C-alpha cells in the first residue's frame, strides 16, 4: 500500500499546549499536504509543503519536511478547543502530480481539552 | 478557497437499490475529480480518479461495475453505488482540483451512506 503512517494515532492535550503530529511516507513525492477533518465532515486544506522546502508556517501551524527520512511533522502551537479534529497528511507522488492524486496517511485524532 | 458541493450529505437505502452521489465544483472548473471512501475512525482510501469526458481510473481492488463514475462536465462528477449492500455503508468524499489555480484539492462535505 502506498499509504503513509502517522503518529500518534491519538493525542490529548490541554488548551494552550502545543500539539505535534508526525507523518511518514514511502516513495518520492512532489509535495505533501496536511488536512483537517471534523467528525463526519469533509476535509479542509491546511498547508502544502513542496519537496524542495524544509519548513513552512501558516498562523499557528508549522510544518517540516525531511525528504531524506521521508517524514513530515505538523506542529500546532497554543492549541485551542476548536482545534479538536482529525489531522491527515497526504502526499502527491512524483508521476501523479499532473492528476493531483492524493494518498492519505492514517491520521491523528487530536483532542484539546478546555 | 474554492467550493466543492457534494449531495446528498446522507442517504439511507435498501439493499439491492442504487444510490447516486453528486460532486460539483461551484466556482471553478475541475477536469479531474477524485472519489474517496472512509470507514469509521479510518483514513481516506482513494477509489477512483474521475476525468471529464473520459472513463474513470479505478484503484486496485475497486469494482468498476459496482461504483459507476460519470464525469459529464467540467463541474460535475457522479458516483453511483449499484445494487448496494450493507457492506457498502460508508462515508464517501469527493475532491476536485482547480487546474487554473493552486495545487491543493478542495473537498466536498461527504456523503454518509447507510444500506439497510
């Protein structure tokens, strides 16, 4: 399977703490994206990092990419109860970049307690 | 960002009947749309890539005759679950790329299918 792995599978933290999620993938990629999904809903795009980038920021989100280790991390700083959701990494593999086919990781369920 | 509308948001049907799910890009043209399936507490599994004006490309293990995909226009793709059975009950999500815009995909809200 091309699917990547994410850890932890579940994370529970207090409001104000930082949350870090990791994602590993299997083959060379064009880019890696992080999505958020509230329970029973569609996905919302959070951030995209290209294979030639190492770090990217967007508001309280910080994403890193290590292509030598085939891994990425998503850091959410100063978490809020509203950040409670499932977070998925998704990769666009080289060769599929023309179609934009996304392969999703297993996801991390984040619970932020008020 | 761009909006993708998926309809219906939920549907209950009897075993043996067929169900059609629509996915529309509202403010952009999507020559390619994607259909995913998600089981409870699991990740999204790509079922097929839908190309406007041509046959869909199915992932390995996905039954083409079971899950019919039609991408009739640049803004509409449909997924029909034929002769549905309880094991087809799942959350189905579509996504679309704006080929004139950014590279991220925009997702519909999903359809919860329950086959009884």
